[in-house]
């Protein structure tokens, strides 16, 4: 994935730009992300928080006892970023918010043990039962 990336919400009131570098990119299958996005899994990539230039105001929803901040456009509700206390200097940006979604290059599946049973994944990406930080990929 290129280092210069930009994206926006559905209505255009919130946008972002980053010069990267992209730290990681993948699909998250955890229950928290699924419920927050109402999707079978969510595709993210990580960058340094300090490297993101935001335009517009974001609303915040806290979850996991305040350890996770999910930020979204208050006008249209588009989810824009997730920030956690686990990675205090990083931000996870939603790949679907990219101005050019073709730039997203996933590297792995995370929290694969929590995936929904009705989605069939047929790619060759590594599949971690939890996060890549705490476990080896599944065989």
C-alpha cells in the first residue's frame, strides 16, 4: 500500500489524509468490530495517529470499558477510525473509507477464531485466531 493515502465519510463532511507509513493491513473478525460495523468482518490498516490530518469534526463512541474509541462522522454515521489503549500511538483506519479502495492490500485476518460461520474465506492470507501480537497464525 502506498504511503500517501486519503479518505472520507459518505457525506464528505469528514475526511483524512496520511503520509504513512502503513504499519499493517488486514481484516478483523472480532465480535466488537462486527457489532460496531454490522458487517461480517471489517477491513482496517494501521498508521501513526500523529500522521493523520483530519478535516471536519468526529463523534466518539467508547467501548470495551473505555479502552477503544470508535470515531465516526456525526452527520452521516460513517465509521472512520478506531483507537485503542493497546496501541496508544496508532490509529486503525477503515479501508472502505479510502478515496481509492484499490490501494488497500490486506496482509492477514485477525481474530479469525471469532469469525461468523456463514462467510467462507478462500484467500491465502495468514489467519490469526487473535491479534497478530499475541498468537501464531492458524495452519
